[in-house]
């Protein structure tokens, strides 16, 4: 009689799910595992990846706690590809049922509070097993360790990542950008918590509404000039990456050249706010634009804003913020999204591009390590590939390679980069290293 298969339940069949499901489905026999996939809508996944053999598809609502508990009860692994805010309710059900759990999202304080129960039940919970966070940790820590082994003293470390679109697929879009992941998260950039980083020995703090003024230009071979703006709290990585002696530590998000100055204009006007700010007298985009900018139209603003670069004006003029059409919401971010979503939507044949670059200065040399991954369609995106494969491979490792201690795990040790980076390389996800002597 054969070994009874374990059950791996993947919850969430959105943009990042396809490659993860496909990868595990292909390995279900060697893993002796059943692959179950659950979401409210499965058609978009199946349109992009087909109906995979050996996968059981379940339509359901993750907010139905009773139904979810019943679905989780016979499972050994739960993989959450839901939005980050929805992980914890699922994690609690998984741990209560004695199931291991994995996500691509940041490890939260609430998740850490669950660790005593996780350890008591001898479970594994994997977090930050995606692109950023995930591949950033793997590649950065491996690079830093290799340099230290050579006797290099790390003086400066920068790590930047962006989900972009190949230039030829957005030639008619002056922003040279389209949505390849959660659109509202893109819109909300420029509000929320400040960004902090270390530069030349001084802690820098930038309020969220000024981060796009704090960009720096970066050259990546084959990708031209990019802009990197500060991303959240870089200081958290000083200890995590062993950078206590470095005078500069910065993590950033990448955009195409000229993007940041134009987006800062939208931030300055207030279009990224997720709070209701308009009075009842503001009913149309034109009225909202006037209330924010003080100008009757974009044309009037453009004519009187010669101090603003032509590149910024060209991008702002591409968004019909002054249309005489009714606002769909009282919340500016939702109204901006309603204008951008049809303009920045990936067409079926569009190909996205994920770029990650680490820049390290030592007492002897400057190093740059970069990864560029291309998608092949709107369904098979580089973003989905880098997030989904990393997560699926991490779960495969946890199942097949003994040695991980029960508890919470992030990919910040030699165990993870020694195993995962070669696996990712076999799928075309790899880094190119450059050295420049000082």
C-alpha cells in the first residue's frame, strides 16, 4: 500500500499564484502530495495557466471561518497568496489545526506572537518567501557573505527592486509604467509611515509625502537609467544583514527615469490620499482638480508651471484629472485609480520586467549585482514568476530537506540561499555581478 499523500492547500488564486500552483502541481507525485487551490474566482487563473492536472479547484470565501476551518483541518501545508492583511486569520486557523504555513509577505508582529504555539506544535511557518521580500534577502546576504569571506569591509549597501513593464510594451504611455501587482498599493505610495535609512553615517528620515523627492538615479546594463526612491524602514536591515559597520544602508523601489518627479506632483496635490477629503460641493474630477491645484484645468496649470520640467508636464497631461465627469468616490486614491487602471492595464501580450539591483561599496571595490527577469504575457508575468516560484520552492524544500527547526523562518541564512538560489537560477532567475576597483 502506497504512502498516504499529504495535502497542500493554496489559498488565493490571484496574480502571483499561477507559477506557484503550476510548480507544485508538476512535483505533486515526487512530493506525494495533493494540491488544492481555493479562491472566490478561479477563472482568471485557469485562463492564464489552464486547468492543471492533479489540482483540485475549490470555489469558496476565505471570510467564512467555519468553512475554512473544515477545509484546513485535513491539510499539512497552507500557502497563503492572499493580500498581506488577510494572512493572520488564515495562519491562526492553520496553526490551530496543526498545519504548516507559508507566505511571501513580511513577517508581522502578530505572526511573531504566534510563535510559542507554532513551536509547541512543532510546525514550520515561512514568511518573506517571495521577490521583495524574499529573493532580495537570499541574494543580498549571499553577496555580503562572499565579500566578507574575501576580507572585504562593507562600507555601503543599497538594494533596489521594481516591478516594471518592458519599454516596447508601454511606448504610448509617457509614464512607462503599468500595473503588474496590487494597483492600490502603487497608488498609495507617497502616504503612510515615513521612510528611514542610513547615509554617510547619518540617519535620514523622509515623510511619506516626500519620498519621491528623495530618489537617486541608477544605471542597470540593458535597462538604462532608473530611479530608486526610499522604501520603508531600511534601518531594520542593519542588524539582519550584519551591516553594523556600514555608513550607508538603503533599500528602494525602482521606477523608469522621470517617474518620481511626476508622481511627486500627484502626491503634492493630494491624489494618493485614502481619506475622504472633498466637501459635497466637489462632484467632478474638474472640481477636484481645481480644489487640489488651484487651477481650472491641466492646460492652465501646464502653461503657468514653466518651472516644472517638460517631462513632468507631459506625464501629468496624460491623466484626465480635469475631466467633467462624476467622481466615483469621495476618496482621492480611488478616483486616481479609476483613471489609471484602464490606462495602465497590462494587455494580454504585454510583458513585464522585474529588476533588482544590489550596490555594495567596500574599502577596496565597488560591486553591483543585478537581476532582470522578463514576463512572457499578462498572465505569465515576471512578478508572478519571481514571487510564486520562490514561495513554492521554499515549501518544497521544507518538505523534502529535513533539518529546519520548528518556528518562524525567513530566508536569511545560508540554508536558504544555498538551496533556493540554484533552484531559481534553473528557472532563469539569476544575478549578474560586476566589479569596479576603486
